[in-house]
C-alpha cells in the first residue's frame, strides 16, 4: 500500500458514507516488519473498505518516517515521538509538546471508536488513556499467548514484572479486551482478564499469492522433485525453536532440506550447520515477495514456537499450500490444524520435529491433499472483512469508559481485611458499586487518614525548612493542591519528590531528631523493601496492602518520597542510565515480590503467584543471589550526582521515561495553599500535570473515584 505524501494535507471531512471513525493505536507499524504491523495494516484496510475513516497512531521510530501520511486506501497514519529501545522492539513514547499536539490533531477528527493493538507498550496505555479522556469505547487486542522473552532468564523476569505492571495500569482504565485467537484470549486469563471475543488474524490470500516473486527455491537450494523442502520463517531466536530444528536436521530423511528465512542471534548457528551438514540452508532475511515464493515452493512450513498470538506466517504458509507443522499456539485451532490438515506437535523437541518431518517425506500425496484443504479454508474463511465484522461485534458490547486520573490506580485494591484493623475498603467498594460521589469525601476513616497525613506533612515540612531541604509536592497531591486547595477528597496518600542528596540528608536527620515518632524506609535501610521510593513512616501505625503482605519492612502510614537524580545530557549515556536503572529496579521487584498481585482473586492471583515464584527462584540461584539489583540501579542513577545536568528525574516508574523533567520546569518551586498550610509545587506544575494526566482539572465522575484501599489501616495512638 503506497503513501500519498509525507506532509499533512488531508481534510478533516471524510464524506457522508463514513460509518465510524476509528483510531488504531499500534506501537509498531510499517515500515517496521512483524505480525502486529501486518495485522494493523490488514484490519485498517478492511475497515476503510467498509466506509469507515481510519487513523493509525504509531511510533516514529526514525526521523526518516513521515510524521503524517495518507495511504492509498485513505487510511491516515500519525507517528508519535518515541525512544526506540530493545532494537526498536520496545518503542517508549516521548510525551513532549509534539506528542500532545499530534494527539490533539487526532481528537479533532471526532473519533468514536479506539482500538489498541497489544496491552504492554507505553503507547498502549496512551491509547486507552486517550479513549478514557475522550469518553470513547476502546478495545485492546491481545496478540500473544505467553510472556515476552529476550532469551535471558534474568532479563525475562524483569520483562514479566514490567508486563504485569503495564497490564494492570491499562486494565485499570476499564477497556474491553479481545484476542486475535482463542490462545490469545486464554492468555488474557493469566492477567485476570476475560476476553469479549476473538478478532482473528487474517489474510488477503489471493493478493498474497500474486505478490510472490519468480524465484525458484527448489532449484536454488538443490531440492529435487523427490526431495522434501521444509521452510522455517521468522526471527532466528530460541523461542521460535531454531535450536531444536537444527538438531532434528541430523535425523531427517535423505533428500530433506531445511530452509531458514529470517535474521536474529541464531542465524550464525544455522550458517554453521549449513557448513557442516548438507541439508540446512541459512537464507537470512528475505523480502516479502521472496518469502511468498519460498512458501509456495516448500512441501511444509515448520513453526515449533513457544508462543504465538496468531502467526501471520502460518496463515501465509497455508495460503501458499505449504503443509503446516506447528506447536499448539495461537491460530492452530482457528485454522483447524490437526483436524482439517497439518500436524500439531506435542512439544517443540527435536524428536517430535523429526517425526513430523518423516511423515511429510513418507506420505507426500496425503500431505498435498491436506495442504490443499487448508488453502481452500483460508481463501474462504480467513478474510480481513470477516475480522472487521468480528471487531464490530466486540464494539457492539463495549461500554464507553469514563475518564480517570492516574493517581487512582497506583496501588492494588484490597481483597481481604485483617481482623481488628480499621479499613476503608468496605466503604470504597460500596461507593464504587453505587456510584456515590459523596461517600469518599465523608468516610470517617478517610477523613482521619487525611488529618494524620496532614500532621505528618507539617512535621516533614518543619524538618525540611530547618535544614533547607528541597521538596516538591507532585502527581495526585499536586492536583489536590491546585484543584482542591488540599487533598483530592477521595485520595489517601501524599507524593513528594526530592533531590536524592536532600533525601539522603533527611534520612540521617529523621534518625537524629525525630526517631521516636518517624522512621525512614527504603531499600537501603530495609533490604526487604522492594521499591525505588522512600517512605517517611509514622511509628505505631499500620498501612499495608496485600501486594506487599509478608514483606520484611515497617508498613506504617507514610509519605511517599521519590528520589530525583541528575540524568546525563548526552543522549547515549542518558539511555544507558535510564533504561539500565529501570531494568535493574524491575529485577529487584521480581526478586522481592512473593505475590505482587495477591489482591487479585481467581486465575490472575494464581498465575501471578506462579510467575513471582519462578522469578524469585531464578534470582536466588547460586552465583546470582548475592546480586542486589537495587544497589546496582542506585549506582547508575547517582553516576552524575556531582554534575549539574539539565535533566533530572525518577526513571524507576512504570515506564522509564515517565518521570523525566527539565530542571527549569521543577525549580524554583512556588508555594500554594494545601488545607491549612502551604506546600511547594513545581515551577511549571500545570504544564507537568498536563503532560502526565491530560485534563487533570476536570474531576472524574463518582464511580471512577478510587483510592488505594489498604488491607490494613490502623491509626494506633492517632485514632
């Protein structure tokens, strides 16, 4: 599909035949290659063909990519600023002025439906947040059936922690979820999410066949008429089963050739096998047209993958008449592999693969007949038009979400209450169910908590003033100061940022001057504390939610203190500092959290418990257990402590670049009323809140006002 220009010249009007205006948020899109990118292009084209106006909001991975373009079918593409990470596999949104301007331009089109491809990218959250702010129905489409992996045990645990955190943030905004396959829907259950339906991957099979190149791969690769050509297409990574295929090649029948098309870290292993064995060909990355030709010329397509949402190449192989051999991943059930035709591997072992290849070589007539049955099925049933209708069906049962503020979703809600402890959970649940706007503001326990927190902040302020320490009220507490002149009526914590040097001075001052009443809790003072923040804790009280239950640190009522570190002004050093410290912090959390989602019930609680147990086990292996990820993260964060930098921030938030600031936006602070005292807010507080929350000046409706609701809230002597 061609692009009709690189400068934005389109008109907001789209004609009277438009049924809906869709915005599809997809963190990755063409020219980046991949299954999600192909899915986005296919569903967008089908929706446009039905008369809808379609806008794709994606990441601008390169400055060579136009910020806006219109495709031949009328689909408009907006590319938002980002920082590519993990080899551009994880684009991190940059929420600058350009980002906000582009979202504002998209809003001018008055969209009425929002689609978000995948749940775990930063842009996924931005898409759901955009829908919530605009009051639009939003469907998040799941494309996976297992956790992301980098092929490294330690990094994978950090990625899993990140994935659960982002999923919690996205689901807290109330979108509708669907999957691109039955396997993808089942995987959503791992996160405690029930899918509303399947919007399957699809293919314009006739067009795909027409796009095949004229290359004759059987001749090029030396596969005779009686030989068997097995195609393996995709990234050359362990999770795709590449190692097992190379091992299986040793046991393959004579005349069998395994052709690997793709790039990745295991390409060299395939090249080595090619040099040592006569039946392996390492082709590297091929063009789409050449992949089509390879599948057309192959007897079978092999997919021994650990995880697939609904493999696009599996569809393409069936469309080209290649006999599929696959593990039981997404798409297998939808295509009828194992029943209509093809082989479902019991596992991804070399033995299973070799046995399946033996069947292909021994029964060529049966293999061709089954491959033709699958090809006919794809032609008749796997169209993008059908997927667009399935998406419309999901939207028909999709409620429009209500705008919510980030401060309301920062901690898990309680599922169990401790005997004898005062709690606000019951009142909160009742108010949420009833949509009562006043209960939060009149609940006696919440009002008492506000009084105690205000007392604590006054003591904190006096200590800081006495010793000239800089502090800044931020996030939800800043909204409270500027919008309400005090607490957000339904909020139950206070967020404060401090330069790390001042925060460390505070720790020693509390021990010296206020030890009888307060104590400092962080990863340095209490190794059992898993977070990168510091807590100013009131002794004799208890404030604990179930996500932190059982951890070895004092858990009284607290002020949440976020350390601000100097961040390098050199872009390369900045990325290493920010992403490295963020990843190390997630490793620390995976190591410490025995059950990070204990507050969730059912399947999600069980699944998260298993994931946390696996992470804790891996991070406590001999040779690894002595590593302190938080200490290593702090070393990175403080690298420029003695250097004056323009950037300052807290990279260990949910997203590594979510709390990065220009120092001139923070300092000098200005003082504003907060209940019966004054507190410091950032120099450009309104600007920062705009960037962080969007329309923060408009309070959410009553049924969207939620606090953190601890399992245990005990005021002790302050009751």
